[in-house]
């Protein structure tokens, strides 16, 4: 905490250019000498091990000092490591003159260089003269910055140790140690409570947490928080709660699926669609090349559709909406419990330092104003720009206006790219359907819909994966253009942009199938065409819900398998391999290292840098959308999400412990803006599920038919009721099937819609049944939303935010605190009264003398 507060801003200020050398590396925890202090020091937030150390179980306090994270004296522990890079520089810069560079070495000298005076002993600093080329002004400036930076660290009370070896180029490491006095001062400043007893923690993170065999165990959240800090601890706690609550949702989803499977044989609409005696002759699916066909050939689609489109689906949609509300309430309770146990209830938000880029741009603004006052030949020394030097000056909306304009136009352009990708896949589906319908092979013709749907969804998945990576980089670039003042503002704006772009990218194809496909296709004799040649596609005879199920399942499973698992494992290993190959390409002769095995900080530097929790949260939030938004079309979505998360927890644990550099420990009371996004998705899911049940499935048309138009009050005759008639003589020229295998005496064909028959006074206009069904659908949407929202509010009211045991404990602490104050006041009052008694005229001289001495 101390290092992050004192040095992070200064170090990043020196890194606002790409070629700057010094940068913050990683944070280790503080190991204090237990033999000198009788209390536990676990309040330092981290159990001072690097990720590789945890993996290899190298933490043994009885080991040799060289194997421990200590200074050269073997006593002072390494708390933080800074690393910078020496750039390779030629010794000849076009000038015949040479310059002398003095290098101070503590007992270790470069190869080929002799000591000037060896009488001073091995540990005495010696001056070594090396011939180098002309000094680069930029290098000298950076050396000055580093010296000033290190001086500030020493002034703050930190102790510094440099590498003993001298290098021509390569990485140089600076070790920092925070003494006990400095840590005590900062602990009091941050109001951190310290346990009064020693607590020994076994190192369980690698053996029990980051292991796939421990998938059935609870996570050691307290140890995660001690090692990685509260922010990462809250993420894994949230992920654990989310995964745990997916269990009841998965059980209910499985029950709903098996209900559909058990009732498929008794479903009357499916039986009527599969009955060949009904002999419903359907209109062609495309112009000229497509033939008339019998509805009984779509029997398999109808039976599969019943698995997900049955009365239990409505119950499941209501259950999942309430589940989302219950999940948020349960997480609030869990979060408050963690805040209490982790001593975060009284944590106050500290004022953040401005971001280095913000300060740099503000400095440039001030320099532009003073440009006329400066001499052109004046040498300006670069100093670290502190917020105290800015006064009341800040960046205004005029300074940020170009960034805002680029943001708006870029986001609209990205939306256009997403819609264009979806439209391109639609064109692909229409084109391939027409081409396969022209095939003379009857087997190809019979598999047109399955082939087109499967290949189109795979194309959608590939496009989504590619655009996801692009949109992540675009969001970061757009956020930088806005010039946020603090890191919190930067992170929140980045999250909102990334979520908006990735949400559109992941759900645009699903929204098209759910609410737009088949709605604007037209009718026989008056179809809607794309590019004047291709008809807009229609839903399958069993409805669009089965296609929505296929689309959702393939995209969800594909993203989880490829993006969330393969990418998380493969990409870090590829990056590590690339870094290893780059290190091998460097000239080893020019790098002089101290003999012996590599230190722990060398091993940790080879690990992948930590990029924040945004990617981890993002993939889970997108998955939460799959589980909650369109769950009415795919009841097994919670089950697949549960199976993925069981693996995801251990995968993330292994990645954090063994693959990534250890991140800085950051205190946080909650998960931040992610909770608001979850809450918004939960409310949005109510609306989406209501429209999916009303307009995508056949649930409402079945109810309307059974209670308004059925003569027997059953579902018999429902299929015939939903099919309209079309006179084949009304086909436009050039659209009639060129070859028909069903005979030449076809007068009427059927199509799925509620329209008047050709013999009506208003042929092919919407019928009364259409308006009745539409009114019922809109009424159901209103009823569903009000019912679910009311029940969600009831769930939120019934479940208290603060657990009962914590509320009682807080009351006890408050009562004890009041008692302490009352006792102190009582003692003060008694002391004052005793003083008055001593000072009274009748008091003895001895008593007055005691009073004055007191």
C-alpha cells in the first residue's frame, strides 16, 4: 500500500513516452522479522510470495539467504522491485572523440575491466573508467530522473539496493525494503486493524486453490485477499457466489428440458405437423428453383422445437428473472460480510492522484501559454509534474471536445460494422439456400435448412471472436482520447465502452433471429427482396425459437470454449515464448551478470504482466447475459455456464498464481460499476424474455386458439388454424416453380400467417385472428413485466442486505463503544471531583501536595 501510494504516480509520470526505460514491475509483500515482533503482521495484505514461489513452494525461512527474497545482507526483505532497461548503444557516434563514464561498482566488475585499486577490499566501492561513445542527452536525462526518483523514495524512508553487476544493455533491477517504522506509520494513517494473536497460514493457494482437482471445494477467499488484495479477492468471491447460484438454475433448467422431452409424444401440434394424412401443401421457400413441399417433412423440426417451446418455458423465464434478483441480493449480503471481516466498513475513499497522461497534457497546456515568455535557446529541465503545481488549472470540455467527437463517431461506426457483419451473414444464408435448392441432389435439398443454419452460426461465431479483440483495443484507445483525470474514471469509462461494443457484437445475431427474422419477409405473391434478386429468409415451419436456440447455444458454447479457455491458456504461453526468443536473440557477450543462479525477481519478470480484471469480469458478464436474457429459448444455458465456471475458477486461479506477475494489492469495498451493469442486465432480461415468449414462441397463439377458436377446447386443429391459403395463379411471373414433383393440379398452397383467404372480399389482408393474437401478445408482455418486477421487488424486500449476525455484531460494537466513552467521562468526572476535594479549605497540606504533583 505504501509503495503504491508514494511511487506509482511518479514512476508512471516517467513512463508517458514509449521509449522511457523505468517502469513499475511488480509488488511483493512485506516479510517482517517475527522474532522481533510478537503480533501478527498479516495486515500487510500480501503473504509476500511471488507467483513462481507459491507454485514451487520455496517459502522456507530456514533456507540460505541467497534463496530468499532478501537484500545482500540476508536480513532485510525485498518488498518491491523496480526494473528498467539499458538500451544498446554503439560506442562510435560519428565523432572521433571518446568520453569517459564513471561507474560505481559494489564488489562486482564487468568482464575485461580491472580495478584501479584493490586494496579497499571487496566491498569497497571502486571507480571504473570505461570508454564509451558520446553520451545520449536523453539517456542522461533519464538517469537524472531515476536518481531524483530514488532520492524521493529514500526521503520517504525506504531502503534501496541495486544490482551488483554492470551491464552494457539489458534489464536492471532495483530492490526496495520498507522498514518497520514506515509500515507502522502508514498502517496508522490507513487505520488498519492488527490481529492481537499470531495466525499461521499454510500456503494453500497453489496446492488447494489453483488445482483442477479441487473444483468441488470452496475457495480460500481470505487467503486470496491476503495475497492479491481486496479487489482481486472480491472478484473471486463474486465468481464463487455466481457459480454457486447457477446450481439451482441448472437443476430447474434440466427439469424443464426433460419435461419437454417427456411430453413431445403427446403434443398435439407436433402430431398434426407430422401426420402425413393431413397433406398440407406448402408454398415454395424460394422462387423458381424451389418446389412445393409437404408440411410433414418438417416433422423433426417440430418435435425438436417442443423441447424448448412448451408451457414449462414460461415458468422457467419467470424463475430466471427472480433468480437474477436473488443473485444480486445474495451478493450484496456476501459483500457486506466480506467488508466486515476484511475491515473495510470504515474505509474512506482517498483522493486519487491524476493520471500521468492527464498531468502531461495539462503541463503541455501550461507550457503553450508560457511559450512566448521563454527564450528559444533556453534549456528546460524536465521535472516530475506534481498536482500541487497545477493550482486551480484543469482541462476543460474544450480540451476534451475532439476526443468526445471521435468517441461518438467511432462508436457509431463500430455499431455499423456489427450490423454489416450480421447483414452479410444474412446474405450468405439467403444465397446458399437458393443455390442448394437448385441442386439436383434430393439429399442436398432436404438438408438445406440444417446446413445453412449451422454454417451461418459458425461464421457468426468467428466474426464475433475477431471483432471482440478489435473492440477491446478500440475501447482502450477511445478512452485515452477522453483524457480521464483519475484511474477510476479511466477504468469506468473503459468498461462502459467495452461492454457496449462487445454486447452489441455478441447479441446482434441473436436479436436478429429472435425479433426480426421472418417478420419482414412478406407473403406469397408479395415477398420482400434484397438486391432485387434474393427473398428475405423466413422462420422454420416450427417457428424461430428452435433457430434461436441453435444460435444461442453455439455462440455461447463457442465463446466459452475458444475465447474464455483456449485463448486464456494459449495466448499467454505464446507471449512468453516470444519473450524468450527475443531474450535469446540479444548478444550475450554484452550482458554481464553476476554468476550463480537467477534470483526470484528475474523469474517473476519473465511472467506475463497483469492487465487488470476487466477481461475477467467482461467474459462473465457476457455469459450472465446469455443465461438471463434469452433463457426462455435455451433452458440448458445455466447448466453449460455452471460447467464452464467450475473450470474457469481453477483456470483463473492457476493463471494468477503461476502465469501472471503479481499485481499491486488494491483496497476496494465492492465490485464497482460491474454491479450496476449486472442490475441493468437483470431488469433488461425481464423485457427480453417477455418478448421472446410473446413474439418468438407459439405460446400465445396456442392459448388464443384453445380458449377463443377451438370448438372442443383442445389443441386439435391448431396447425390448420395458423396456415393461410394462397392461390398459385397469383404468383408473379418468373417466380412459379419450374419443376414440381407434387403434381400439376395444385391450386392452393399454404403458408404460416394469419391472413384472409383468396376467396375473401379482402384477400391476403390480416385477419381478425391476427389482431386477436397481437393484442394477446402485447397484453402478455405487460402482464409478465409487471408480475416479475413486482416479485423481484418482493424478493429484494424480503432478503435483508445486512446479515443478521453482522447487524447484531455491529450493534454490540456500538454499545461497547458507547460504554467505553461513558466510563471515560465518568472517570474524568471523578478525577475532577477528587481534585476539587483536595483543593478545598479543609484538605490537608499533604493532600494538596499530591494534587499539585498530579
